[in-house]
């Protein structure tokens, strides 16, 4: 990988995050990839014509779909299998979903895995080192099961809060999402396996996902979604990029010459390979447009990268050269990540308790305290009567669904089918992990009388709430790949339930297990609100630890909770009102057309959109409360570096996230996160923080390059994106550069 910006980014991140995340410096990384590329080129020269189309396509080794292929004896039930070339010592690629752990695949392997909390929960930690540890953990489990490719690294920005896959990703800001995804990918690949980064690019909705055409200017794309991918690739060095289902500028993303050849391979110098998403390849020409491998080929209209590719290679020098390059890229990723020298074999040892502790630590740091009136939390252990209501809190914690679905040993605690028939019906299931909040609450409040009501009947819940000293309502919003949310309400009448309970008991605490932001018509009547997201394998324990103060909450929102759907760039997801929900997202007819106009917001996603229009969020990007208090002060910056002091002014140990924003450039209002660091401090302790600012965050993409105009740039520290301190001016020189 030519890592043109990699040395700059290592320097940028070194001061603001734990150096161990980026243990390989730019020189050693470059040397490793250069050696791998040279070796790959030598191997390609030894390949026969027949061998050159072995690595370029794979199957989904599962008994699903209308015509499942024969499954090779060495395949493992999972997302994908690409045959190896034994004569040349090239291993088969054995691929598993997903970003949150080793996917369950309907329980076909008869095993389980450790589920990390959702991507948004991970992002709420603002802690790259912790995400690297989470990536290392799920990568080790993948390796122990025999997988050598993990389809991890989801970094699509949240352009719409109703997107059904938001829970898998890392939020709305390119710097935060990119640095966190990069750290997670690096952790996965520390196990001598390949991680992908996905879904490249601008994959912002599930409605019509296989044919929606994204309209966006190049400058806006480069400054937002593409920048997140670029940063994550520089940090994580993923062996593969997975392209997306959607179209971009009229071309399928998996056949986009602009995305795959121009941006990824030419401008960024990426030397790994591009694999397709499953069922995302439209034709053979995708190879010329930069696609290197056809994944799950039985889901496409045809296996294009087998015999058709071999025939084209014989007739057309362009295809012949492209096939050699495709193989070189796949082999480079294999060699750079040691898949051949450190083969993954099933039956490896997994320390489930240690891995569960990692998942619980992520959940503890990712839970966000949104409201805490009258210091209701933490709850006293001497409390006498507690009512726990709703959300299957007596059974488990909710998880998101789709290809990322992970389950522990024994499968889900409860699985609620939504019905339907066909090969994808198993995806339509609300599944709960075997971590029980009610049990954890009882363990934390051993002297309390703790009673549970499921919330099906509001009157019953209200009666129990009136009899309790505190009522804890668990509210859930299930999200899944393949579907978007119609709005930001809680389903199943839960808004009415919360309102009624809060009216009956002024000490009502709401715990939210959701895949994204929601509206809260009941907010002002509650005592406290805890955003727990989908909290993973030990989510119940983590929630109780926050409620009772064993953990001082330090999570900060990686996304904006809008005050109203009218404040969004789109009041409805494009196509939602005209298309019937369908898991495949396929076009209802050959001439179907759907456009998502991202030029409306451009690069001003989330909090940037609010700043441009003067909207106030229900809860802003970067927001989160603590059981202690912090003050940041003394900001000094020259626009390239920044330093300031953080002090814990409260009476207990806690952590905060110091956030630095660009707020003005040449007199024009801006709002861009340009640096952050999670800081843990004892009561009364202070610490100096130093950050290095990536200059791309200060620049615009114009005419094929990054450009920074000369003049005054104003920076400010913020508790969140809408609570900023006094600005500090740095006078900057004009600059222009290419990636």
C-alpha cells in the first residue's frame, strides 16, 4: 500500500490517542506490503491460465438460496469461501461476517461467539485503544473457528437516522468514524487474518439498496464519507475493501470506475483487493472498473469472474492485464497478513470469560447518560422497592439483525420471529443475548424488593410503578439489515407506556436499547435516561453497573439525536413511501429508478447540518453526562497542533472526552470535529492534552486536490457540538495538496 498520507496520520494521531494502537510505523508497514506485493507478482507469473480465475470468485457455503452450490469439504458454514491454489501454497479464503463478532449464520455451525456491543455503542466510547482490543478479540475468535477473513470494518456515515444498518457503523463524523474503524480493523488483523472495510461507498439506506443511485458532488463525498474510509484505511490497513450495493453517479458501486480505480487505487494508492458485496455484481465489466473478486457468486445473475472472465482474458489484452492485477492484489493481501504462513484452523482455544469481559468493558464505556434530574442516578443500594418494566429485561438484551447477527453459546435467550417465508426469513427475528438486566439489578440491590412487569398492559405497569421507589423502564427499537425505520418513534406503543409510568412515578429511569436515535415525547417527565444501544454479550451487567454507580458513565454520542424529523435533510427516506420493504432491496422492475440526493446536505452530515441551519438537537453529537464534573481550559493552537488542560472538578473518578472543533474559517461559520481524546481523571486531578490536527479536516476538496485558503481559523473546545468554549484564532497559510 502506498500510504501517501499514512506518515502524516500517524503523527496526527500519536499525540491524541494511545500510541499502541498504531504499533506498526509507516516504514515497517510499507516494507511489509512491498515485500508482499513483490512476492505476489512472482506467484502470478507461475499461475496457469486456469488458475488465474480461481481466486477471483467465491461462493456462499450455506444451504440457502434458490440454487445453493456444492459446498467444498474444507469450507466452514459462513459468509464466503474462495478456493485456494494448493500447487502454489495459496490458502482458501474462509470468510465470516461481521463487525460485531463472528456471525451466527442461523446456528448452522452449532456454536456461539462473543458479541460486542453495536457499532454505535463502540463509537460512543470515543476510545480507539478499546476498539482495537475489541477487534483483536473478535478476530481471535474468527481465527479459532478456522476463518481467515472477517467481513468487519463498517464505516458508512449516518446520513439518515432511520437507516436500518446504522447500529453497525461508527456514527456521523468522518474523523471519529475513521479513527475508530481503523483501530478496530488493526485489532482484527493482529490475528494474521484479513479484515475488510465496508461498504464502499455512500451506502446510506437499506430501502432500495441494490438500485438506489446516490447523487453527490465529488467535493462533498471526499470531505465526508470518503474521508472516513480514507482515514480508516490509513490506520487499519485492511486487506480488502468491500464495495456497496447502491449506485453512485449512475454506476453500481461494485462497478464504479471512479470509486474503485480513480479514488481508491490511484489517488489513495490502495494495494489490497476489492471484493463485492453478496449479490452486488451486475456484469463482467465490473472487473475493468476495479472489482477484483466476485463474492457469493450464486447470488448474482451469473458467475461473471469464472469462465466469462477467462474467455475475455484470452481475447482482450485489457482483461488479461486486469486479471493479473486482480490476482496480484488478492495475493498481496494474503501475504501481507500472513494467511499462508500462519494458517487458521478450526478448533482453536477461546477464552470466553476473558472475551466477555472485553465486550462488557466496551458496553460500560459506550453507555451514554442522557438525562439525570435531581441526581437520581446512581441508584442507592439501600433502595427498598424497584419496578423493572418492559424490554424483555427479565430475559436478555436486544441485538441488531442481519448478516452481523452474533449469538453466544446456546443461541439467543429469546427469538421473536416476524414471520414470512423464503431463504431470508431467519433474518426477520428479534433476538436477545443471554445477559439479563433484571438479574443484574437484583444482584446490585440485594436488599430491594425488585418486581418485573413486561409492559404489555399499561395499567399493570402503572400499578407496579406507583408501588415502587423507582421505576426502570426498558425500551427497545429493533433494527435490521434490509429494512429502514419508518420514523423515530419507539414501536409497540412504548412511548405511551413510558409516559404513563413517568406520570405514576416521578423517579422513572428509562433505559434505551435502540439501533439509533429516537424522539422522546416523554423526556421532560422522566428522572433519568440511559442510552444503552445494543449492549452485547454482557450488556445486562454493564447497564446495572451504570445504574448503581459501579461505573461512572463516560459515553458520548457519536451521532445527533434530532429534535424533530423536520430538522433532517429528508423528512422521509428516499423511496420509503413508494417501495414495499424487501430484504434483498432489489429493484421491483428493470426500469425502476430511485435517487438519493446527498447534495442536499453535502459534507455537512449530522451536527454539521444542524450548525449550518441553526437547528438545536434533542441531544447533540458529543453529548453525555457523568456522575462527576469536568472543566477544559487554556486552549492554545497554531492550527496544526493544539494543547489544553482537563480537570476533574467533581468528587469521584471519571472520564470525559475532550473535543476540539473548527468553528470558523475566514469569518465563515464552520463546525468540524478536528480532534478528541478520552481522559480519565481522579477527583481533583488535571492533565494536559496535546492534539495534532489533520489538515484535511480544515480543507476543502476542489479541482482534484485539498485546498486551504490563507486566513484566520477559529477553534474551540466543546462539551459537545452545541456547547463550545471561547474561540482561539490561528492564522494559517494557504496550502494545496493531493492525497
